[in-house]
C-alpha cells in the first residue's frame, strides 16, 4: 500500500498535463472542455447547476413536483428527504436518464434540460449510481480508462489504421498513467488488474467515484455513495470528497444518512413529496420544524 | 439511455413514420375501392372482383386464426418465462405429425398397414385418398387427431422444458433463446428422422365439401369451417381459463409482473408447467389445423411459420393473449390480401415488413403494453 | 509499491500473467493461440487421413481441402459475428441475409451484361464488385440498425431474422428478377440463382482459366503435385491456392478485430455489452457506437459471403441462405466463446470439420461397413426389429441425426459452458499493456 497519497491537486495537475500533452480534449466537444477547465478554477457568474420547477410524472404518479434549487460553485451540497421524496428521480432528470415532464435544468447557465446522459457527461456533469454499477468483466484499470473524454482510439478507423494508431497508443499511455494516479488517490491501486466484479461493495463505491473523476467533471452527482460502506471506508471516501472539493470540484450528494449530510455539507436541500421543503445550513435544517415533521411522518 | 426521453424522441421520430404508414394505408384503400369499382387512373385502380377480395379476406381470416392460435403459446412463454422461444414453430410440426398419425390410425385402421398410418404415409405406399381422412367422411378421426395433437405436443413441450429450459430458469433471455434454437433443431430433425423429409398430401378429397355462401360470392371449404370453429373454440376456452380460474389469474399476474407475483406467493413452477401445457398444446393444435387447411405436411413447416407467428405476437404486443389473436388475424389478412397489389412471391415478405414496421414505430404492439388480460 | 504490485498479483485471476516474466509468457500465449489453431487443424487432418487413406493421396488431399475451406469460411463468418455479438452484444441473427446481399451484389456488378446463360450484370471489375457487395450489406445493415438497435436484444434478433428472410425471398422471386431486368438491365436469376464470376485464383494457375493451358506457375505446381507426379488433381490444387487466400483473409480479419478490441473503441464496446447506462453516463454515445459496430460487422459479413459463396460457382437463395446458415455461424461463435477472436477461429474450424462434415463422413464410412439393405422408412426400420437394419437406416439418414447432435451441443454449451472453449479468457481492452504498472508511475513515491 503506498504510504504517500498524492493530493487532489496532483491528480488535477496530471489531468492538465495529459490534456496539454495529448490534446485529450481534441473532439467536437473540445470547446466545452476548454471552457470547463477554466471554469473549474475561476467561478463564473452562473451556478454550475440550477434546477427550476422540475416536474416528473410516471403515468399518474408524480415523482417530482416542481422542485427548484441551485448548487453553488465548489460547494458540497446535500440532498436529503424521506423515502419517495423524489431525490433519485430528480437525479435522473438532471443527468438525462429521464426526460422531465416540465421544468428546466441549467448547467452553468445553459439550458440542458433533457440532454442525453452522454452529452451531460461531456459537458462536465457526471454521476455515480446508488447501487454501484461497476463493469464487472473489465479490470479496475479498464473501468477507469474507459471514462476519459476525447479518446482518439474511440474512432474505429484510428484504432485500426497503422499510421494513426501511434497517437492512440501515446494517448493510452497518458490515460493509463492518470488512471494509476487516480487509483493511488483512492488507495485502490493494488486492485488495478483485478476484475471489477471481484471487488467488495465498498471498493466498488471507490471505483465508481474514481471512474467518474476520470471524465474530468466539474459537477459530480453522488447517489448514496456511502450506502453499504463500512465506517473506515466511509471515512476515507468523505475525506477524498472534501479534498476534491477544495480543489474546485462541485458535489451534489444524495444520502439517506442524515448525520453524514449534516456533518459534511455546508448547504442542505430537503425534498419532500417531490418538491423542495427547506434549504439551508445543517443547523438551520436540524431546527426546521417542517423537516422534523416530514421525517417524523416517515419514521413512525 | 433515457427511457422516457428516448420514447419522446421515438414518438417524434415515429410521427412522420406513422403519417407515412397512414398515407400508404389510405392510398391502398383508395386503390382498392377504385379496383372494386373497376376504375383505372394511371397506376391506381384496375379490376378486382368483390368475390376475389372476399375470398382473400376469408382465407386471411382462416390463416390468421391458425397463426393467432399458435401465437398464444409463444406470447405466453415470452411473457411468463421471458424469452423468445425459437422452438415454438417446431411444436406446430410435432402436433401435426403426431395428431395426424392418430387421425390416420382411426380413419384408415384395417385398410392400411399401421406403420403407414402412424408415420403419416412415410412408410408404405398408401395414398392420402386410400386413408381417406376428411372431416365429412371421418369426423371422429379428425377430431381425435386434434385432441391427440394437443395432448402429445403439451407433453413434448413439458419434456423440453424439464430437459432444456428448467436448468436455465435464472439465466438471461438471450441465453435461453439460444438454447431454444438448439431445442428447435432437436425437435425438427427428430421429426425428419422419424417421419421422413418429403412433402406429402394428408387429407382426402370428398365430393361436395364446399359450401357456397351465395350473396357474398364466397365458397367455404368444410375444412376451413372446421378450422374456424376449432380455433375460436380453443380461444374461448383460453379466455375462460384466464379470466375465471385461479390458474388463469396466477398466469396473468406472472405475465404482468413476475417479481411481484412471486412475492405474493404464486407457485411459479406450477404456473410455468401450466404455461407449457397450454401453450404447447395450442401450438400442437394449430399445427394440426394448419395441415388440415393446406392438406399437405412437411417436417419443417412449423419452423417456416415461426416468423409469421412472431410477427403476429409482436403486432399484438408481446405478452397479450388477445393481442396474439388479433395480430394473427392482421398477419393472415396481410398475407392473403397483399397479393392484390404485389406478386405472391412477396406475401410473406409483406407480412415480415408489417412486423418490422410495427416494431420500429410501435414496439409495444397494437394494444400498447396491455399484458395478458 | 512493490508490496502493492505483488499483492495485485496474488489477487489476479490465473489467466493474468505475473509481471516478472511478462514478455516471455506473453509470447508463449501468443504462440499457443496460433498453436491451438494449427494443432486443431492437424488433428482434423489426421482424422481425414484415417478416413480416406485407402482411396489414395488425391482423396486425402481432397477431403483436407473441403475441410479446410469450410473451416476457414466459418472462421471468417464467426469473426464477423463476434464483432457484433461478442464485443458489443448485438444479437444479429440475419447473418445469412447479409452474406447473401454481399455475394449477390458482387455477382450482379461483375457478371457480363450479355452472358451466355443466367441473368445479365453490369460487367464491372471484380474489386468494384467486392466493394459494392460490402457497401450494400453495410447500407442495409445501417438501415436496419438505425431504428432497431434501440430495441431490446430479442426484438433485434427477430427484426434481423425478418430482414434476412425478406432478402432471401426477394432473391428467390422471379418477379423481382424481372423487375430488375426491366429497370436496371441486370438480374438475380430468381430461384435458379446465378453463376459466379471466375475466381481470379484460377487465372494464377491457368491461362484465361482454361483447363488445358496452365501458366508457368501452374506448370510448376501441377508438375510437383499433379496427376503425373503425386497424383493430386489439378482442381484440388487450384482450390488449395484459394484456401491460401482465405487464410490470408482470416489473418487480416483477426488482426483487424484484435486491434479494434484492444483500443478505446473496444473498451467502449465491452462497456456497452455490460451496461449501456454506465457507458452513456460516462459520455459515450452508445447508439452511435452500436450503429458503427453493426455496420462494420455487416460489411464484413458481406465480404464473407463473397469469399465463401462467390467461390462456389453458383449461388441460389434457397437453401444456401436459409436462417440455418446463421445458426451454424452462431454455433461456431458459441463453441469458441463469444468475445474471443481466437475462439471464433477455433470455433469455426471445429464446427465445420467436427460437427458439420464429421458426422456425414463417419456415417458414410460406417454405412459402407454394414451389410444390410436400408429400410425405406423409420417405421420400416423399427418394424424390422433388427438392430443392423436400424443402424443401416440411421447411417443412411445421418443428416437429421447430425442436426439433432448440433441442437444438443448448443443446449449443452448454454447449460454447462456458456463461455465456450476459450470464453473464460477475457481479453484486454486497451492499446497498451495493463498487466503491470509502468515504471514511470512509481516515481511519485
């Protein structure tokens, strides 16, 4: 186990180096990526994520009913609510898995409502899944190397044409290097050649987050990253999240465990019955009667 | 892949598609009217007698009922066991050969050697006329054959399930689908090995077996009438079983939501067994009736019909028994009436094209996701 | 760090190579892949020799030719299908239709506009015909893929099967043949099929393909192996020349697919096969990639159709392009293990020789030994109550038994070895070595 954990800035620096050296963002979406790089460090006027009047109905059931909130640049924002409050559906609407019935989603001021997940990821908004979805037949390293944007070798022609494959290999080397560094950061480098399917539940959560970071995101949506994770690993995960946040990443965290949210997030959004019930700091939420009532209603 | 999101994109994409389909349908109707009226304007119109249209439609209904009957079983296994059963067509052949073996045995016993009868004329040299199986001359034999086709095919389907599918119950649909291709090969070529590979006549011809419906200009064959009565009877029995019995309720629940059904304590294996017995039996019966319609039999006719049956099931919406019947009728009518516009070389292709169009524009089927109810 | 990497070793599955001797073992593994294929062929040849040595060298070489040809064309088809199904999980059971499109298009493009018999063509050079055949297969694949890939896997299966049957029915139709003749001046030949252009390999041996006039090269080969020397007939020798071409194509397909697999493209395919939503959420345009891989696969199938049936003198839609052909190819891929290119080659060879040709040859040999009349039907064979008569019937009707065997094998593999012979090998999906940490990475310690 490596004793020195490179801090987040190393990862980010490494990422920058990869970008510079190999034109990793050399793709149609290149413009977005270039803007992102700047925005990550210099907050722009618009918040990275804003949701306005979001409504999602499934048949006759209204899962989200006019939710509106903002996530501030560089923040660690928590999203909580009783079961069935609409948190996961909200997540799915933001990331493009579901098309909202009404309302809008803005990413850095741009209306991105209903964009497919892959477009959201390319813009810089990435998510993890509540139940970790590791690609079990791929190794941990392959899982990570899948994620980076703008891979030249994703073009079938480049991948097979002798003259062009050189660039692909060069870029692959850089991506591999970055993947190793990210694994170091999450302290799962010893699992690199393991098939992801052989990992423990907690390791899969780490893998998911590592993989998400490999896409070079600005905003990371974490769907219950701590569910089923043992306390030691939970500590480690939270520690990594805080480190990354200090480096400029923005996090929106859905978590069932109230204490985790209260102790870690500077801003907390409470959803209830599909809309936002209350917002504020942990302390404000703790003392909000409506919140207590909503949770009491569930816990009985 | 946004499910909801993509369905909206799909429907946006589908609208021009649907529009096109509606336009084409309208054009065909106008053309049909012009043809009936004997008008001819450029490429539109021509001459078509009402009699020919009538007999096309009637033939379509008869074929459609047979295909729909076969589709019930395919639809049931699809919804309850979650896989596309590629051996279903060969169950039709199983029913046809075994059922006609029994029918021959009763019809020709004493006059023709038993092995020629049971092998549906593979052995020996007796002609179909010598055996003399026909609904008017040997009604008991033909009906007993139908019952035997149902019973034996149900048993074969159940045996296939126990040997091939049961060990794979928890596997993904594609793996079971591939195994069913294997099962199809086993059944089809076992039939070929036992019954031989040549196409041969089965039913005898009887004088005055055509009943004419004067005003409609329709001439209806006694065997066609038998098929319609038998198919509708079996479909009604199926309907009462699904709606009125505990087993039927359990089957509908399983088809609708398997996990939920299991949680509520429905005996899954018993429902599966019943599915094979009923679905297999109906497949066998429809194979038997198909031979009654065509008058000839060949070891792979069921396999060749499979894609049409799939077309019917998909058209009606997979999982819906009533959809399968309706889909069968549509496919049957497309199959026979398409010859008004296109050469008969293409009537099968037209049926497949309807199926593919349906899958692309409205994959949930005509009745949009209403499952077995 | 050393600690970390060695612990990684211990955890690694057995098929991963230890870092110490990576290079050597990697070489050995590569050699063993080729060794596996050659070894299998060797066993096949031995069996072929045993079956036919009594009939002389010509028969032995002739049987080997048939087996090798079939093994290689099935290997090619299996490789093309493996790209779609093994790599990306696209369940295409219209393989026969895409092969038919390829070979028929080639025939129509290349055939003479004014042939002595059979349908007329455009009379263009062979390379144009091959390119056109691949293009048509690819375009039909694209038209099918654009909407159909959004469907569930089993719906895609039914749609592709439907397309393959529609293709066959069109080629079968005399009305379509007439329509083509009237509109484009070319034809398909309908149910009678069409003759294929002369195989250029023949020109290598014979001047203008005329049997009596060998070229210098032909002179040499016929002189060494031919009827006057070792006694192998000229036509068999020419066929071996074509087999060399097929072998080159197998290698080319293999290299192409390996390169595709060992690249970010292959990595994305692997991810899509496992979990589309994950690939989508990581910024991969899943639909586009599926369309691409489907179209590439269809173009390759078109090429396989040309290489296979284009060399057979005459093609006809039925029974050559029945769905059964597709299932043969599937069985080949499944035997080898979907996802493995080596497995596909091996599966193709094993299927074609052991499962496809094997039973017929063995059946025929056994039949020769049995001294009994063949009963005219199964019922008669049973009624005879004589095991010898039954065996005579069975060996004379070995074809259906062979299909039953194929079906049972398919079911057995799905039950017991869903990964095939080699399928438990999961191949690396990267353009660089991932088995160990590159030394540069450890400097940050």
